[in-house]
C-alpha cells in the first residue's frame, strides 16, 4: 500500500491550496480515506474523511472552508483548502485503514 500526498506549500492567509493523495495497492473504490494534520506541539487531528459512497466528515475548524473529494478512476483523494489561516499551518497526512502516508507541509504565515 502506498499513499503519496502532494500539493503542500507556502501560501498567504486567505489563499487556497489543493492537496492530492495518490494511492496504490488498495481497492480504492470501496475505501474510506481521510486527511489529518499535525501542527508543531499538537496532536494529529482529523481534517476530513470521505467514504466509498462520498459521505464526508469534517473537523470543526475547517467546516465551510475545506472540501474533500475523490476520483476513483485516478485512485486519488483531494483536499481543497480555501481561505487558509495561520492556524492551518501543519503537516497534512493521508490515511487509509490505519496506514499513514508521508505528510506534506502547508504553511500560511501570520
């Protein structure tokens, strides 16, 4: 199983980024996948999750700003992040069935 996250970067507050998590080795179409993040000195937290049928769950701090989506043909899950805030600065991880991919850094300076 491979979970390859990409798309992180340095953006100004208020701007947008889209993260991608390309997967391999899983039956993507029936899988629930999630995005988590971990800021320095804080615990890893759920950002968003999407089920095989497209049901979504969001962390309270990102509701209305972030959107998770999936492309079953590309076996990829996305996280569209809008109106970024300094408190969104963290390493973002893709998760599948207890497995973690390498993270991608998102930085939005104050």
